């Protein structure tokens, strides 16, 4: 389902890694709606982190590793992050059996921060309903009656279109 720099990840490997991260986050104390910063470069770990946070009932907040420390500090404080993932933690099978909470459509899925060009960056929350509505449209508009998409990830993970394209490929049997 995903490949980065010659390393491939099957759907089974992806699900296992995302479930283990979700279980680890819940064991660490993440509660539904808790916000988790993801400060990882584009790659397989970032994809696993996004799905792991969502599976744990959390809300992910992308933090670009290349941004200045002041922006990191602002977002960490403003978003009231439970934790920031700079790397995936060591997890194992014991984390796969943790009971994971369910998210409702009105619950948050992710928060994107604006560039801050008019002052301080602003967090824009996206709900599961908003994400689901967009993906329903996108599947029909871009993927219906077509081969599953292969998404080449070149843009920043801080952009809404980048995030939604990741979900579109997974929903339709494509690859990232």
C-alpha cells in the first residue's frame, strides 16, 4: 500500500504498525480527542503515525520538522498537544490487543496550522465528518471507474490536499 525510497509496506504490515502505535498511545494515556503532534518527514513512519493517532481516537497535528523551533513551540502550546512524535516508539504485539476508542463524526480528525502570514499561525480543526464528506466526493470525482490511484507524495504534510490524497489512495486500493 505504500513505498518510500525502495522500502515497501504491505497493507497487513501497515495495519499492524498503525494498530500497535494506537495501542501504545492509549497505554500512554491518550484520551479520545487528545491532540498528538506528528513531527516526522514524509515517509512511511508519517503515514503510520497519522493512522495510529486516528485509530487511538486522537487528533493529529502535523508539525514540519524543517520549521523553526519557535513555530514548533507555538503549535505545541496552542494545540495543547498530548505528545509529539519525532519518531515511532518501539511497540509490539502487546499494544495490538489494547481496546481502542471509537470516534464519532463530530469528533476532530486533524488540525492544520496556517502559515501565520498575518501574524500567529491559526489552527484549523477538521472533523471526521468533514474528512468523510470530502473523501466521499473525491472517490466519486477522482477514482470512480478508474484504476486505483498511485499518489506520489511531493507536497508538505501540512497541506489539506496532501492529507486527503493519502486517504483517497488507501480507500480505493491505491498506493502512496
